[in-house]
C-alpha cells in the first residue's frame, strides 16, 4: 500500500472484533497513516488511532474530511444493508482513493456441497458464520460494488485457514500441505475455491 506520511485511512470493522481491528489499526498507524477506526461503540482501540463508534446498520458516524483509503474488514456480510454502507464510503473517498475489502465467498465448494446436502450450519465463524446476513458469490460481490458506484480493479483469493479449523494440528505437515493445496486451488479457480476475496476498488467516474 503506497502512501505518503499524511495519507488518511478509514478502517471500518463495526463488529466489535477488536483483535482483528486493533491489529490492522496498529499496523497502519506504525507505517505513518492517519487512521480513523470505525467500530462498535465503546470497543477498546489503540491510542494511536482516532476512534468513531457506530452501529453500522444505522450508517457511518460523522467523519471529517475525505480518505485516501477505506478498508472494510469482514463487515459487509454482517449488515442489513451493505449497499448503503458502500455508497456512504464512496462519498468519503478522496479523488483517486482506494476502497479495500475482505469478502467471504459463498460460492466455495464446501458451501455449495453443504447446501446441496440440505445443511446450513450456524457456526461461530467461517463461511457459515451465524452473524452473516448476506451470502454472495464472486459475481454477487462485483454487482454489489457496481451498484454502489465502485469498480473492483484487483482481487486476491485466500484459501481456507485449516490451522484455525483444526487448531490441535496447526503447524503439522499434513495441515500445512492441505493449506497449500487450498491456497493454490483458490488462486487458480477463485469462484469455487477462494475462502475470501481481498479486493481493491475505485470509484467509477461520473460524467
């Protein structure tokens, strides 16, 4: 992520998962970004970032100025109206700004196989996270961003983090081999094997 010393970043998590949000916020602040962290009200946050609390189902809080980067980290699938949030984010983007997002893939082979067998589990995390309100495939995410006036320019695919799925065997050769296979499969065929899409988008030009 190229930047100058005063580049402004809005980190939008909004789920109260402070471990993930704080790690990202601290990393960005340490690299010289001016970070505004948007998360659930009263979520603990690093002293090195500006904090804005909000229930994102009610929209973004009042934020000052425009941002060079906006990061939507594991949040859109949890909202009642993700399109509305993306439209709000677009309005806050400075000219040439980038919006980055991590997006779960409901077209993953495991998701498809589970639904085909009539199973739709309610898990604590993952593709069947019980707090997900929307389930998009790659084409669905592209269309959602398009409707918000955003164009996805690049996308990277992540594999399934099997070390988290099987913590007792994390680091074992068989798990590492399976993770490597998962990541390589995701890279080759993202629609079917990506666990998450990591995207970079820019605002569509308007006449």
